C-alpha cells in the first residue's frame, strides 16, 4: 500500500532542505533560492527539456548527471539563465561551485536549476552571498522554505510525499515542483525535484523516471509552450535499507507504481495552478486502440485554446473538443465518438455515437462551474485509456504574461 | 505588373454575388448567407481542412469539386454544420440543391461552405426560404453584401482584387475570406473564396492554388486550432480571353505570382483581425538553410501563447521568441541567432549572435505599441527566408471565446 505522508523532499531518510530570499529579482518578497541535500551520496537521474534552446543550468546539470551520481540541488527562481551566452555558462558553474563549497561536496555532484525570465544575466553575486546561510539552515522541516523558493507565478506550492513497504523496509519518496506557465506536453516537466531513500541503481532509477513521466508530467499543458529550463531530477540515497533494486523485478514495479502515484498528484496540482487558471480540466479518452493514441487525443483536447476559453466561460461547447481531437493527427471514427462532462455535481452527456444530444444547459452550467471538470471521451474502438490535465484560458493568463518581464 | 483594384469576388468578368440575412442564428443583424455565381461554367479547385473531423459542407464540396468544375458558391455563417450526423449531411445537400435550383445549374456544380458553432443542426428551412431572393439580387456590386455574410467574429471584412496582363488580355482575380478564430497553420484556410476570369485548366488551377497557400494561408495562426470547416476555393471562368494556361509556362508563373500577392494580403488581413487582436505580428526568419525551415520557425514564433501575450503587453520579452524557435523541431544554432523588432516607428536590436543586448526599453515600447510589428530573426546559416503572420493574445480573445456559443 502506498500511503501519502507529510514532509515533501525531506520525507525520505537523510534528506534536508532550505530556502532563503537571496534577492535575485528586485521586488520579490518570497524566498528565491532553494537547497536540497542528502547526507549520503545518491544515485541520481534526470529528464530535461526537449527545447533546442537550453538554459545554462540544464546544460550543466545534464553533464553533472552523466555518471548517475549527485548529492545536492541548488535552484533559483527569478531568472532562467537562458540565452545568456558564455557569461551565463560561467554563472551556472559558479552556482554549482558555491553550493558545493557550502555543502562540502564535489561541484559535479550538484544539480543546478533556474527558472524565471529568459535573456537576462543572473545576479550570481547574490546567490554566492546567500549560500553559506542557506546551507547552515538545512533541516528536516526545510521543505517548506525550499518549496516556496522555486515558485514563480505559482499561487500554491506543489509538494507530495509517500511511503510504502519494500521487502520489509519502509521506503519514502518526496517531491516538490514549480509549475504555472510555459508548460507543455513535449517536455521533461518544469522544475521538479524528487528525493527517495530507496536503494536503487542509477540505471533502474533512470528507467523508472522515464517510465513514470509519460503518463504524468508529459500529459499536462498550460499554454503549449515548452520552456528552455524544464528539469525533473531524482536523488536516491539508499538509506531505507531495502535490497537494492538492480533489475526490473517486483520491487521495481512497486517503486514505479509509487512514482506514478506521486507524479499523477503533482501533474494535477500543476495543471490546476496553471497561470491564471480557474478550472482543472481532466480529459479521459477511453475505448482507444492504444494508450499512446488515447493520450495524444486527450492532450490535444486540453491544449486547445478554444476548449480552454470555453471552460473559462463554463460553456458546454463540446464541438471544440471534437475539433481538437480531429487535428491531433490520431485516427478515430467521429461517428462512434461519445462525449460526457462529469464531476461531483453531476454528469451531462452531450454527444453520443456521432450525434449531438439535446442536453440540459442549466445542469451543464452547474457541472462546468465547478473547480474540477472531467471530459470523458469514448472512442469505442478498443480497450485503452489515456488521461491528460490542463486548465482554462483566462483574462489572468493574458494579464500575467502581458507584463511578466517588468 | 499586378495592380490592386476594387470589386472583390465580382472584379473578374462574368461573376456576380449577393448576401442576405436569412436568420440562421438568432439575434444576428448582419447578412448570414452569401452567394457567388459565374455566368459561364468554371474550372474550379479547392483546398480543405486537414482536420479528421470535417464539416458536412466540406465533405460535400470535396465531392462536388472532384471533376474540377463548378459554377456557384453558397456559404453561410452562424452554424458550422459539423458533428451533426446524418441529418447534417442531408442539410448540406439540401443547401446545394436549393442554390442549384435558384441558379438553374446542377447541384454538383455548387460549392457549399458553412461556418459558426459546431454540433448544432443548421436552420435549413431559413436558407431554402432565402435563396430565391438571394439569387434574384445577384449583381456586380454584390461583393459588399456577400463579404459581410461570411463574417463571424471578424471585425472587418477581408477582400482583395487584382488585375494584370496575360498575353495582351487583362486578367482579374478577386477574393473574399472570413477569418478571426480557430485558425492555425496546418490547414487549407478558413473560408476563402477566389474568383478569376483567367482561362486556366482545372489541373493547373489546382496546382497554382496548392503552390500559393504554402507561403500565405498556411503561414498564419490566430489560436492554434485548425477548424473543421476550412475551405479555400477558386473558380475560373476563362472570360478574360487569354490563351488557356494548360502547362507550367510563363503565364502560369505570372498567375501564381498574382495569387501569391493577393493571398499574402489576405493572410495579413486575417491575422491582423484575429479574434481580439490589437497587433499584427509578422515574423520574418532569414538566413535559413531552406524556406521550409524558415517558415516552420516563423510559424512557431507567431503561434506561441507567451509571445502573443507579450505583444499584448508591448513587452520586449524576446526570450520567448528563442524559446518558441527552440521547440519548433527545426535545427539551428542558438549562438548565431540575432533578433530585431522593427516597424515604421523604429528598429530595436535585442539579441545579437547569441548574446543579449542592452537595448533602449523606452524605444522598444514605442515600437511594440504600434499596430503592426515585425520580428526579424537572422539565423546566419543560409540564404532562405520565411514569413508567418499572427496576432497578440488579448483579454478580448478570452472573452469572445469564453461565451461564443450562447
């Protein structure tokens, strides 16, 4: 049984964290610099943005994770350190070195992440100055300070931790992430940091991470933009004392199941707190021939600006759902499709086997006005299901992004 | 020389048009039903939506154009007649038959187009009732009534006509289109109707149409949604008396050049009047290895929600341009790229060979506040250029689409 617990990235044995306000971006009053540390060296893995234009932190962290080892994470908000040329590369390295010095570990065992505006040089002096205090303050309750430091336009922090039994030992996994904008499906994720005390080889850790993101972080979209900085990393320090997972056995399967559970919760949290979002839209496509096909269709629906705007207006404009499925590139038979809106307030069937239904508009309004709405699409062509998560397109999304830089 | 003239779809010899208010959608006060007629039978060609979910009118018109012949166009706004099942198919056919009867031509020589809300049955009786009067009123100045009838959320009509000499004869091409929303690059277009008195075979007409859309209608995006109804058709009645174009000779090249010119103007008009738009964004990518690559990059930039929102705020957030290029799937060297904003108010260079510049923010604000802004990207990798057109993402886009159906 996989049980949800408190503590975020500090929930696993041996991990501490902290966050401080370093003053990276003028005017910020929340923390902007986060540190995560494991008292034992970790096996580590990461998934990164597929964007050709990569932030300097991404380039450095990919390099540092090549040996499958790491022991600490330094992450800032307020500046993406992307499109910053040679100076940006030097600054990313200085960030790793400053963290390494404060933690007394090797600088290539540091994971570096940045998020914020693209194309401005980062205030590296502020980061270097803040690091000794940041490291001194590391604690088992520091997840609260750390999770705040990675928030940009996020309105709530995103954090989950779970525990489960593995061969008689209790294993923990914790995670925190930032979300909000420049989020799309063709990515690793935005910034997401996972920790675990599970004993697992670097190779199996990497494999588990890649398995879990396909149906979780890769199934969310806020605005169709894949950022330059997307990074998802996991550190495993083995302190739970379980028999190390070195092959795809039953323990591996359970570990992946736990990752899926934790990352599904995080995916929902990120979509629900998309920039300006008032509604979480969950699209479930069932009756597909393959899981991949179902996911492509579900992602196309939740990525459509017109579907998103209709949800903002609580308008049961289901034709846009069919339209978005139609341009997804996946094959299906429109004449077989059924569409239903559902949540705790009720269920409204609007389209049945290719024919529009006369549905109760008042009831639809009540369902669609809720914070969370599920779009259920049945293709009636197979037995596979895929789910994707998005949010509505609101005035506030436009407002936030019309004046983000200044 | 290709000269711009008045008259829209009625500019070519032998073409008349009209528009009336048939009452297809309750509350509309503008015309909603348009008719175009050629006194002589025409060679005809069409390009249609690539959306798997196709409107009933699209299915019928594709069928009717298979023989490369047509003589009239009937088009309505207020209802897309898409996702309407068998009854919708019957209604599209009744629309063709009613127009054919009023024009005294064969029903398979009628091009049928619909635009509006998806998933509701069309008021076919209103259309049938209006058709005799609509046909009686056909005239050489009826382009004004017709161009109004195809507008949905458009704030201005889109119409262009040109004339040029071909072998000593004056040839005319006219066009009208609706634009505004559910517009994206992977399409034929929205509804667009072209007429010409040029003598040209069906085969060459089809070829010319496909050649011209790649760099015009297929290079615009308003919101990333490809509609179920996109249709671009052209009717050529040969009345200009030029030697019929039956091969890809110099006359063909000139005809394609005229099509390119007219459709570039229309593409700009459609992007500038995108739903809620306050700015026309033209992205020119030069120094590319191929035209296709340049276009893919330009399209990715003008399709980005974050770039669009930044333009709404007149914010020189050029990092988002690099980001959008980076996830386009095209290869380029970020370290070589330069980015400039330019228009009649001035030129501001913001990124030069991979390095951010300290630019004058006040001057940038002045340039970006203008109605039309050009983003000039230089890849420095080749000699090819591609252009795409889009618009900003505004509160009004969200407002219009949050409550479109009701």
